[in-house]
C-alpha cells in the first residue's frame, strides 16, 4: 500500500511539472518577453546633455542614472505603454508616455526644463 501511495504521489508531481502553464497556443504564460529602452536626457532650452539624471519606469523598480553624455539604457521592460520618469536637482520632474515595442529599437530623447525658467 505504501508503494502505491508513493507511486501515485510521484505521478501527480511529475504531471503537474510537465504540463503546468502550457496550452495549445504556445509556451508557458510565466515566460514574459522583455526589451530595453534607451535614450538621452537633454536640457529643454540649451540642448545640453545632462549627466546624473535619474530615469525610471513608473510602477516598476527599474531605474538608472544617465552617464556623462546624458545617455541611459533600461533593460527588462515589458512591451507596451510605459511612463518614463526623470528626476534631477534644479529641474522639474518629468513624465513621458512611451510605447515600447518588442520588435523595434526603443530610443527616446527626453528634454527636461530647469526650475528657474
């Protein structure tokens, strides 16, 4: 009786492992395809590249800081509409809606405005 119970339990575990999340339309739903978003942050008036700007995707923990040339790249973004937030000392916070596509190069230049302007 003990051997039958162990065999049955093993079959249940094996079947749930092999068939979990798969259907006739494709791979398991837990496999989410992601892409990246890159660009440059510039001063709205002067066009100067800004280093050290925090760039983040709202509603996620994804954020980076621009390099010395104002460039940034955020990886692991789920395709669709995202809100890209920029924060920098003495500049107004900025939120831009961006459509991120899985099959395209996703690049955007963000122009932010100084508080003094």
